[in-house]
């Protein structure tokens, strides 16, 4: 049976527009399925790191379910799916697999799922190619490029080797991608069962992340672009060292705020569903501006490398190699954005390291 919210977690009165509201404060567990609305199911799968779960949504699609995201590519996730297909999901096949973006916690089991159900696979072109890149990225030339990238940003040799080791393992946690896909593009209409979803894409967290909006029922599957209680990672990596990913992310948030009503039910890739999209978007934008101000203050009198700025921004966190990689990438995203805004200037020292000074 699908789990439904009990009396303490049922949606309350209509959304007031003045604060965030969470109709479900938590998910029952990885072996259960929550019915959010008729023909909309919510599943939560475990992840093997600090961000310990990913949300999967199933949408009624004729005699089956359209799956949005798949979980990370490990044996534990296959075991979890097998248990669900033998239990609460027994009897209805997966009709199509839709993956929002190329990060392994979302695309990791796409190949396994498509093979099991012999169903079509949907992704944006850029995200599909990004997934192929991740699966074939560790050539010697790319390792050299990553090592040079981290050095330019002030990472010492020990930290760099950690980042090239454990810090990069995350990107390999996928089964082989399906050999073919059906392209989703911004502005497309995607019919799933009796619902029509408008495809929206946004950059920043990932280059062309897919989101789905059903205007008739005010459902918004936001993927990782808008999360309920944490900020999505927005980073810059060695293959595009001058990217202004934060600028792209903030523009995407503004577009969503301008396009969508505030009373949509947001179904995020992590965390819990919520109401209050515009409020959450403002919180996320304010969060990044606060970090920019911290960086500007630290660089006011003396030029700093990105490595020196990581503890300024992430002083509340104890970081392992996996988290250090994300923190460094996110710090560089803020630096690049501030360079684009001319709030910082950069100088390449004789040691080959970039230092940033507030203007």
C-alpha cells in the first residue's frame, strides 16, 4: 500500500503566501511510498554521504508510472528498488524514465531501470552529454587539467590529491547510461497520463537541469534547482574554469519567480515538498549574496586565494574530501560571479596562484 499523510502531516489551509509551508515534515522511509496527490507518488532513497537521501517521483502514466530520477548507481539502490517493485509498486511497470540532470544521485540507475522495463529514456541534450562525460572523464589529460585548476586556486598538493581521489569518486557512481535518449528542451510540453507538464530548464547547479510544471494542478517538480531547506551546490570545475555558474543560477531563480505562481506545490530533488516558491527563491538568492559579502570583506585589504577563502565561507563545517571538493567548487563559483560583477579583481602570482582583491 502507498503511505498517505496522517492527521499530523495532512496539508493545512490554503497557502497564505507569507511563509514556507511543509505539508509533509518527513518521509516514512525507503521501503514506503507516499501519495502526494492522485497519481503522484513520492519515494526517498538513501545516499552514501552527508546529503543522505534523494527524492524520486512517480507520475501516473496510463497503465504504468513515469519515473522522475532514479537514485545513485550502487547495489544498495538496486536492492531498494527491487524491494519496492516486489512490494508497494508491484503490478505497474515503469513506462518512461525522466532524469532531471547528470549528477549520479539522479541519473545513477537510469541504465538499469531502462533495461529492466524496456522503456524510453528522457533527458535534456546537455545533461545527457554531461553524463557521458562524467562516465569517461578520468583521462590523464583531464587529471592534469584538474590538478592545475586546483593549484591556481591555492590548494596544496595534499588537498589536491584528496580531491582527485575520494573527492571525484562521486561522479563515477552510475551504471552505464542508456545508449539512446529522447531530448527534453526548454518550453516543450510533455504529456504524462492525463497531465501536461511544461519543461523548464535552468543552469547553475547543473548545465541544463530539467524541471516540470503542471499549470492545471499547480505541481512543480523543481529537481535540485529549488530545494526546501538546503541550498543546492553551485560550483565551477576544471573543465570550464571561468564559468559564471552562480550568475546563471540566479538568473534561473529570477525566471522561476517571474514565471510561476507562489502557490504551486514544489516537489524538490532533496528535502520535503513545500509551498512558498517565491519566498524560498528569495532566501536562496539572499544566501548567495551573503556569501559574496563575506568574500568581499575578507579580500578588502589583502588578496586571497580561493583556498584561503574556503574557511571564511564554510567556517561552520568540518569537511571531508568529498565535501571539500564541493566547497572549493562553490567558492570559485562565487569568486567568478564577483569578477563578472567587477566586485573583485584577480592577480596571477609568480607561484601560479590566483589571488582576489575586493574593488
